[in-house]
């Protein structure tokens, strides 16, 4: 299983270029039409203050939140994505893996009022990361997680486990497939509880064009 987590992390170096253009040229329909606005609204409703962007990628969310007045620190394992984030600005961006941060959460600075993970809790050990991040969360701080909607992506088997994303449905050239860990709705809930959080609310942002959710969005404290 360590192999899958490692391949997952590495795929974001290989796919960094394709990812940057998918995000920056707004090529992903679910993001363009639903989930970008959903995560921004969920964070801004919490009066974000000092924000930690967990697995920030090329930094689009940090840029949007800092434009709205937040002070954003982002971290991500992918050196090319962190480079792209730093070039574009809008926050302090650190090249750190989830294991680095779990071992030493204070390397991020903090405390943080709001922590946000937008489609970035992708491995089976996310609980270790979240438990350590609680130590740099302000009193009354919030964690907001957006993820693919388990029912929408389950396919044949609604059970936790490793899957593979080939990005075949995405525009551009994606050199490496990405292993990722599927969780049911109740497993997402339990992940947060076991990391010491209380789930405050759960949203299912919907497509306007069809009666299906584009994501699952959890707010925890
Ligand atoms: C789908 S992208 C989302 C990026 C960004 N949050 C966004 O909304 O555009 C997932 C991100 O998680 C990061 N990631 C995955 N595993 C990681 C790990 N073990 N440590 C740090 N970052 C990781 C990847 O590098 C990638 O940038």
C-alpha cells in the first residue's frame, strides 16, 4: 500500500503541466460549473482569516481566497506545482509531503483559522495528516474538505479501497495514472471523527444541468 501512496504523490510531478493547464484554462466542467464556487463560498462563509490550503496544487484557491482578504499558506508535495504557485503568488507556498507535515506540523507556522482540502485527501492515511493538523488549528478553527461525491464515482462497488484515475476523460497529455483511495460517505465522516474533528455540516453541491451532485463538501470543527 505504501507503493500506491508513493505513486499517487509522484504522479503529480509527472502530470503537473497537464494539471496546471486544466485548472488555469478552466478545462474541467465540474470545477468550472460547480465545485470552484462551492469551495470558495464554503470557506468565505467561515470568515477565513489565516488559511491553510492542504495539497494546494498550483495555488488557484489560495489566489482566490487571498484576493478576498485571507492570508494563505499552501503546501503540496509536487515541486513543479509549488513552483507554479509561487510564480503566480497570492500566498506562501511550501513543498512538503503529507508525511513531512504529519511528522512536524509546526513547520507550517500557524495557528490557522481555516484549513481547506480541495480534492486533495487522496490516500488511505489522510487521518494521520488531519490528526497532526489539529495541533495547529486555532480554537474554534474549521476544516473544510471537498471531495468527489462517493455515490457519483463509486461505479460497481460502494466500498473503501484503492482505485486508479487515468485522466482519460481530461483534456491534455497525462503521462502517469494516479492511484487514489475511495471512501464511502460514512467513511469520510469517520475519517474526520477519528482525527478528532466534529462534523458540523455536509453539503452536496449539485450540477445545474442534471440532477446529480458534483461533490461532497464537509465542514468540521
Ligand atoms: C486533485 S489535486 C488538487 C489541487 C488543489 N487543491 C486544487 O483544488 O486545484 C491533488 C493535490 O494533492 C497533492 N498531494 C497528493 N498526495 C500528496 C502528499 N502525500 N503530500 C502532499 N501533497 C499531496 C498533489 O500533489 C496535488 O497537487
